[in-house]
């Protein structure tokens, strides 16, 4: 290939890559080195980052303070050998018990504004702190409730289902097909619950990894039925990013796959809301009231489609 042709190819590639970045920017992901292992001494290494291109660390490391490991018997453990660099965080998980592990984070927050003695007050924090710090019957009270999950699943030996028991909080994945039994070219069935009830008519986005090496991103979408279930067929083997978001009312804007918060937060998002004065939030200029009440719930997972 001549130098001129190389320049044209690079320019075309840059222009093409620029198109999906606006829509796909800053996706948070938790990527295991393997999803199915065997043997008593099995370990899995995990990368966690917020990036413009899936599974390629090019933006921010994800904080590890909220990431936990749920073991096959339902007990919760901390990650091992954690390290956070500029663009990604890494850690290890020992698979000391046979069965399926859930690796991920969950956040549940409330933002509020109200009027007190003629001044606008703002709050951001946990539901428990909201109940303690925001006056009961506060005037002009507006709230935005937000819950966010970002997780992946790893199985040692035979798959189990204990880690999928619903909690009734936020968006939750209830597998019909076990996530570690997904095979490319074969239909898999999953179900979403929102606060314990079927999440009907929910749009679910799937995006394959290694998009930087393809001419097109390869994203595709499906919708849940009345019972919250849906079928999906992964066209090729590999790692996939899955994301679903529910918003009602004035919930503000934020990138896919993460909660409001600072760079590389537990859910892997960017953004935040200004003027979060009052209890539970740092003041950033004059406090202003929220535009209205709202709710936001997001779910993100990394799944692997195995070869047939």
C-alpha cells in the first residue's frame, strides 16, 4: 500500500470511528479474564474501566471501593490484589468454591431540593441519610432517586443460580439462560425486574467488544415483553456489553452504564449535577431547586458468548 493510500485509509477510519463515539462514549465495564473455569486453584483476573471504546482502557479507571464479589453460597467477599492506574483498575478473584460468582457494584442514591427559611437546600446521599437529614414535610420538596448496577459473572465447574436471587431494588437481571451458558448463534433468554416487578417494554442494548477493529460498531437492541423477558442471539463468540436504562421525570443526563458522580465511579459513569449544597453534598455555587421529581435505574453487565 502506498503512503498516500495509507493516509486516506487512516483518515477514513478516523472519520468512521468518530461517528459512534458520541453515542457510545464513556461506557463503564468490568471485564473478567475468563468466565468459565475449573479446578480448586482457579483464579480470575478482572479489568474495570470507563472508556470510549469497549474493553479498551482509554479514558478513566473505575473506582474499586464499591465492587464486591458474591460467592456461590451468597456470601460477600472483597476483591484481591486491587490496583488503580490512570486508565484502568485491576484485581483478582479466587474461585475457592464451585459455582457461579457475581462480581460488580450497586449504588442507590437520592438527590433532593427543598425550601427552608426562604433558601433552597440540596441533598445527595443514601436513602437512609435522606430520611435522617431532609426535614419531614419539607416545602417544595423534589427528589430524584437513582439506582445503578454494573456486574459480570464467572463460574467455576458447574453453574449455580444463588447469586441471581432478586433483591427488589433497581433493575435486576434474572436469567432463564445462565449467563455462563450463552453460546453464539443460539437464542438465550433473560428477564429484567424493576424494583421486583417485571420491567416491560424495556430497551436493552448489546455491544460487542473490539469495536476499534471493525468498520461498524455492531451494536444491536432488543425489547422486553410484558413479563420482562426477552430473547437474544449473539452473532459471534466473544465479550459483549449489555445495558438497560429506565428514566422517569426530570432525572438529569448522564452517560450510559453509570450513575451520576465523579470520573470512574462505582457504576462507571461520568457527570453529576451542580449546586449539590446542603447535607450530603458539596456546595458548587448557589443552590438551585430540582426541576421535578424523577427516577433513574440502570443495569450494565459484561457477558461472554462461547463458541458452539
